[in-house]
């Protein structure tokens, strides 16, 4: 239940077998290999080479596969057998090996690319033919071959569309130039017309037409009458649609086997990862140096893997001065689900303590107090049970919410909240089930809000003190004794002395204790003032000491922040009570009252559950990140990122595969 101990390793492998070695290491997923830019061996021996050639053929293959998978998915008649709970397809190791070593997937890829190209070509052809047909439609009343319009010797014939608002003025202007306009058709706001003029007047006619927003239409490379051209266009369009339908049918057939492409895609993505690792590692002419990190407990396994390669060796090496160690957290399975929270915040520094085990009970408890309804907790447990039966893969986050739901049931039972006051409202006060609720109940937050208030403050105080205690222990562990004494121990004594002094003065504890805790608090004040800032001069130490003492206000602010536990718990109960009141009013409606009331009860409490669950998660998270973690966690650790096989589309049942 701590940060995993890391070791720095160096693997030297002959270039002839390094690819196979990387494949074995990737299969285990236990070594993070550093590229030449980060590897210390490159800094010590600058003459080492780095292969500059990128694996472009593999990159191209990955791109082709992704494109074809996306294409085939759009034509699939059956959806992938995946879901939110099972995002990848399970396959057997033998089938995986057959696909990546065989030629079926490559042939499927080529057929998919050919079909995609053909569909794209036919779509363009269909659009062009449809556009040509629509463009010729206004001219279908023209008789005679269109090529005759291009064979005039002394006159120029111009065809095109003229906007209605300029038509009359343009015709008048053309008439003055000796031009003739013949209207072929009138569609919407445009006139399809033929303009004829003498060759010597063509330039002036063109100017007039441009002034009237004339849109020229060309019949270049067209022969025969417009009707004949339209008929030919319609026949070609019909044939294109038939061909397009056949191509789409082929795409649907190919899509049924798209799993083969998905398998090959994941295979090539993993291959690309290995090749990128190999080509970016420092090397001599014949030897590749794989410098990296591994967990200490995995070193024996790495030695065993490397021993299987005749021209490779592995050794542990010393860390360079100031070198940052990657971080991986390891916890007992009972706490592991809460690693989700730690990873959301970011990895702890290598010198930190893993906060997961410390935050787990607090997070679950705070979540339960924010929701504070046993009925809602039971619904959550039911939904989570259903989700876990459906989900495949990592169920850690679900187990975390199971712990939160159990906490919610307990908190709700102790505060008497079962769908807010549903038992009291509908079963009646003094009924058997209400008496049972009352016996279990520890206190009613609505009748004793001060109890809930003090409970929230007490939990906040405990967690803040716990955080300081963790920091104290961690500094002792790291042999930073001055920080442990003057930055944590003094504050632990100071804050507790203030609390006990106040309780003594308030008559809760014997008054004589005030004479002990008062001076003790003063002593800690002096120590905090003098030794919080230990590396500066006199003025720096005074300034740092003043600011440190002022930080007492921040501690009080942090503790007051935990009042949100009470606020959210009472808001959940209040909104649930409002739903129950509306349900009772609805039930008074004759005939349909019970039906409408039941619908409102279910819908209202589902809404309250959803909103309150979100608030409980967010605010419990905030208390860890803002109030708890800063007391002991430096953070900013660099993730341990081993070379490992990653699958986007599939899950291979046996992971020892190529």
C-alpha cells in the first residue's frame, strides 16, 4: 500500500534480436524504455547513434486500417458486439494469431479500399450527372442540335440565364446594339435565353450581359438535341445508381468481416509502439541500448526474459544526480478502487506517500454523509450490482461506488432518512416500520442540525490533523527532521492545544487544563514563528514566521469547509421531503391520484438521487484535493509508462500473443 519501488536498468541487445526482445518485454508490460533524448547514457556518450528512419510503412498501415474500419462501420448492417460495459470484442489467442500471420485481413483491407474508392468515384459521377441534368432541364424545349450554335460564321450565339429583375432592361439594351434575345424558358427568378448578335457587336453585348448578372451556360462537347442529351444523361445516371448500389452491397458484405481489420489494426498499433521504441533508443553500430525503469519486484522477470536472448544482457544501474523517478502506486485490492481518485489528482512525487489508502475511508464516509439516504444507497447498490454483471474489464470505479453506497445506507439509517421522510409520511408516525426506523436512528438532522454541524466540523478537524500526521511521518521517513518538527509537529501540538484550551475555558474539560494547554500553545507559536522559514536571513525568517502564524486562519477555513457535508446532506433530505409532500397532494386526486403519485414519487426521487449523487461525488472529491492533500502531498510525480500492449478494438483472452 505504497509507491512502488523503482529500479533503473540498462538492457544491451544486438540489433538482430532487439525487435524480438522488445516484443517479449511489451507482452509483459513491465519496463519503461527511455528514448535517446531522456536516456542518461546519451548524455554520457554523445557519439551514440539514433536511427533517424521512421517506420513509415507501419504508420501508413495503421492509417489505412483506421480509415477502412471507419468506412466499413458506416456500411455494417449489424453493430459491433460492444457496449459501454464491454467496449472491446473478446477473441481467442489462436484466432488472433491466425489473423495477424495470415493474408485474409490484408486482402480484406485491399478490397475495402477498392470498394471505398469505387463508391467515392460513383458518388462524384452521380453528382456530376445530376448537376448536368438539372442544368439542362431549362433548355429542353430547344429543338435542333446544340452544335449548330457553335457553327455560325457571321454571328455570335450566347446562351445563359438572366435574372428576372434585369431581363427587360437588358433586352432593351441589346436591341439597341442589334442583338436578339430568345427566351427558352422561365424558371423561378431566372430566364433561360439565347442571345444572337453580329460578331463585331459581340464585345458590347458581353458588357451589357455582364451588367445584368448574366450567367453563361455552355454546351461545349455536347452534340444532338437537348432532349437527346437529357435522355442519355438519365440513362447514365440510372446505370451509375445501379453500380453504386452494387458497390454498397459489396461494402456491406465486407463489413461483416471488419473484426479482422480491427484485430490487424491493434496488432500494428502495438508493432508501431515497439518500432518507435527501438528507433528512438540510443545505439552503436550493432548494439541497441534500452535504458529504462522497472519495479524492483519485476527485475527477476526481466532477467528471465533477457536470458532467453543470446546476444542481450540486463543490469541495474545507478540513478544520475537529480534524475526524476517515475511513479506507480500499488494498493491492497480493498483500497485499489480508490486509486481512481488519486489518478484524477495526479501522481504523488517519488518522495511522497501514496494517499490512496488514507483518502479511501474519508471519501466513502463523506460521500455517504452528503447523500445521507438509505433508500438512495440501496438503489445505488442495485444499479451497481447490475452494472458489474454487465461490465468486463476494470471494475475498480464501480467497487469504489459500492463502498460509497454502503456508506450512504449506513448514514441514511443512522439519520432516519429512507427516501427522505417517506416512511413517516406514508406509513405514519408510530407504525411498526416507523418504530423500527426510529430505533435504528442515531439523530434527526432536521431536528438536531447542530449535531450534524459538529459532526462535520469534527470530521474535518480529524482529517486535517491526519494529513499533518502523514506529512510528519513522511518527513521522518525521508530524514527531513527539521521539517517534521517545525512544519508538522509544532502545528499538531499548537492546533490541539488551542482546541483543548478552548474546551477547558468553555467548561467542557476541567478548567485546570487551560493552564497546561495555554502555555503549550504559546511555546508552539514561538517555534513556528522562529523556525518555519529556516533558510532565509533575519528579515526573511520574520516574514515567513508572520505568514506561518497567519496560516492559522487558513486551517480554520479548511475545517469550516467541511460544513458542506451537513449542507449537502440536508439539501438531499429537503428536496426528497418536497417530493413526498407533492406526492401526498397528488394522491388526493380521485381515481388517478395513486398512479400519478407513484409516477411523481419515482421520477422525483430519481432526479434527487442523480443530482445529489453528482454533488456528493464532486464535493467529497474537493475535500480531498483542496483540504486534505495539500497538508502532506507534494504531487507532480511522473507516471510510470511501461511498454505494453494496448488494444482499442479487441481483448485477447490469453495475453501471451504476438
